[in-house]
């Protein structure tokens, strides 16, 4: 099956490349889709003849300059560069520089020649100086030029503009017709545009002006309108896909007995979540599609266990639960066997050897289940759903399978589905133990030194410590040696001899189990690990965790790592340490983690920052550009909210 899918994808990519060439690397498959490849910005070349003093130090801007002296190489102090004088539109002369590969520049920058350039300017040594970055075609003068998003510089900006322009004129009418077809099922296109405040526009005009603008002032409104249209079409598509009637009503008559028989008292939130499941699966109109969201330690496994057991009590019905790791699967299997000794339960992992009972009432396992013939299951539970791709989560799901996802926080695609009513939610906020976790962001070598001094007291007290590194081994050419597990272990062992153990995703299950066992027993105190410990590792005495270079992780991962501490209640500390500094954008992104431990609030922040992903039923994308209509443009949560209001307006008016 996998080979067939890969073959199909490869053939599709080849066909797309044959139609649109290098634009296929941006997700385009047909020439008409260039009209839906939105510009990421614009170069306003309408008035390039102003003063060089208007140039900013950081923001590149177009300007026409005359070369006033012969460029020469100047690289004795600082990086090599070309140095020369230029004259701006006011007739004022300034020193100018070009850095980097200067060969092409040297051939074109002849004395007396004039050029349209992208430049920046700054004060240095008591004089205003100009830095040239790009030579622009002269025909840009007097126009507003679109810039298209090119991640990792796969294509030079000018080449990308040229490729898009090749198809654009014919693409715009075709794309407008396609979008109209998406909207007409909701309402007549003029009515949709009127509702969005764009009644004086047509779809074709909107697309023309986004690519060929006549002014800058109205571009934000046009861009927002196009995004609302795309979001509206996507929301309607999702509702239509999920509106296909399918049901598999189950009467869970034993659910109360199963809850009461648990060896501990369930919290009110746990009971409410289980009863939510029971009501959903009894619905004769549709199958369940529910997310149980609760922070680490709130008892989601018990919820899944009671739900699976109650389904298994129905004659001829079965449940399956997919776990992210063998550690988690093994621990949960042992719990299930203790909680429900009267049921046939089997475990499937990469180490169980194919001798499992695949006819058992409850099937538990890791991704090894994706390589087994399971047969029909009535309830599919996904534990820590963010650890699986969409295709993996839905591999054993059919139209009549009740579906339950468990997570301490939702990935953006799931959060979008929850936000707009396509997935039901059970929030589990109560825990069996009260806990408080303090999260700190520490930046710089001085902060790292202070933290190390404080942690010496933690180690002397005999308490365990987790330190999470982003790289696996120093031999990896992509890794910085300082932040590799291999080299870090040497430094930690020098400071705390005999107290350090390491763990990576490449270690086998026995090594992982032994490492965690050594920490639990106190034989070792310091675990240096990659993010492999983000789920399923329960060290009850753990109060402190350090995450090195947190800017390399998503908010979801960081939230999960933080959840390793104070699992039995009480206080815990999570240190996000960036010893070499952190970009301002990353600092802003991490702020959400410093302000809350609420999984849903963190998921909301993640959704705002990264986008929702394609929320259609056949999507495999988790986040980024939002859907199949637009290319190269992220749709923000606010836009989805606005589109949802338009959807509700037309639904109520019908």
C-alpha cells in the first residue's frame, strides 16, 4: 500500500513539473494556480528618484542612483567589498558598498551609469553610507512589483517573478472561475463578496489587483478579502465532507460499572469525558469524532481505558488504541490488564514478534499496528495525537469507526477543527494532585552559569534532573558540538561524576527502559536526552527539567516536555535555556509558554503563529499554508473566524 501511494505521489510530482516547471516545488500543479500564488510583499518603484537619506538601515528599498566613481575592491579591514561613490536624485553624493559576489556588479557599475537598485543606508564614521543589495530591471520604474514567497531561496526572486508572470494573464480568469465554483454552493458570488465588504469587486478584479496593484493603500484589504474567500471555501468543503451520513450506534450499558470499578476515584472531569464518549457513540445519526484535551497527569489513559472496556463489553465489538512509543504502550498495557482482567487484551509493538492475539477485544500498540491486519474496530483511540501524521492516525479508521484523540495539547489542524465545530471536545482540567510549574526563559552564557550554580544544590539533594538537547550526536554534520548529547555527556560527567546517563531516539527499547530505571532508582540523577522523553516517561520525583535552545522546538513539544515534572503534584521548574542567545521572533513565540500551562491556550497560540494546516478530511498537512485554494499564504485564525461568521450568515438565511 505504501509503495502504491509513494508511486502515485511521484507520478503526480512529475506531471506537475511537466506543466509548471520549477513552480511545482511551491505546490502548484497547473498554470492557472499561479493566480492563487499570492505575493508575500511588494517593491514600490513608483518614485525611485528621492534622497538616499530616506533609506533605512534594515529595510531594503528601491532607489535610482548614478555611479560617480570607479568601483574598487576594499577588503583590508572587515569583509571584502566594492567601494565607490553614488549620486541620488537630489544630486547629493554618498559612499556606497557592495558585499559578497561582486563580479557581475563590477561589470555593470560603470562611471556615469544609472541603475534602479534595492539598497539600505546607515550612518558610519560620521557619514551616511549606502549598501547596494540587488540590481532591478529598469522597467520596474514607475510600477509596484510583487514579491513571491521563496522559502530557502529555492529560486531567485527575479526568476520567480518571471516564472509566475509567464502564466498570470491567462491564469487569472481561470482561477476566478474555479474560486466561483467553490463559493456558488454557499451563495451567489456577488452576495458573498457583498457580505465581505467587497461588493464593488469581482473575483477576477481581486486577483488582478493582488498581482498587478495600482496603489499600496488598498492592498491589505484585497489580500484579507481573498484570504476570507479561501477560508470560507475551505470551511464549506470540510463541512460537506463530514456531512456524509455514517453511524454505528453503540449502547455502552456497562460504562457506569466500569467507572465505579476503577481502583481509584475518577475526577469529575474524567467522568464527564467518559460520559461524553458514551453519548457520542450512541448517536444514531453520526459516528463520534472527539478530542480529550488535558494537561499531563490529568488521567487521560484512564478515560481511554474505561471507554475501550465499555465498547468491548458490547457483544462483537472491539476497540483499538495507538500509542506513540513502546514505553507508553507497555505501561498502559499493564494498567489495562490490571483494571480489566476479564477482557481479552493484546499488545502489539516492534518487539512482540507477530504472536499477538489480533482477535482480542482491546488491541493496544505502537505504530507497529500500521503493519498488522487488524480487521474492523468500532472505537479507535489515538494517544498523544500530535506524535502521529494524519495518515497514521486514520489508517485503521473507516466511515463507521468512532474516533477519539487524546492529547495534552492539540496540534494546529485539530485545534482548527475544534474551533469551528467539526470535532467535539472534552476538557480535563482537574488532576488528582495539585501542582504548580514555573517556566523560565534564560538567555546568554551568564544566565547559563547562574542556572548551573543553582542546580548544584538540586543534585546535592539527590533529586533527579532532565536536560533536553536538540541534537543526537556530535558526528552529525548538522549538529553543533556543544549541543550534542555525546559531547554534553562528557562535560556533565566531569561536573557530576557517576551521576549521568544518556538517552536518544536511536537507542533500543531496552536501553531506554534501563536509563529511566536508573533515574527512578536514584542510581543516576541526570538524564541527558533528546525529545524522545516528551511523552510516556513518568519519573515521579522529577521536579526540574532544562530544555537547551528552546527556539528549535514547537510549543506543543515544549509543553509536553514541561509536563514531565511534578507529575505527582507539588512544585516543578522548567528552564528554557538559550546560552547563545535567541532571536526576537522566537522570544515572542515562547511567551505563550511562559504565561500559561493550559494546553488549549498553548494550542491557540500555536494556531495563530503557524496556521491551521489544511483541515479537509483528506489532508495530511499539519500546519502552514492553509488549504488547497491559495499557495504561499498562511490564513490566520482571525480570518477563519470572519469566514465562519459569513458561513453562519448564509446558513441562517437559507
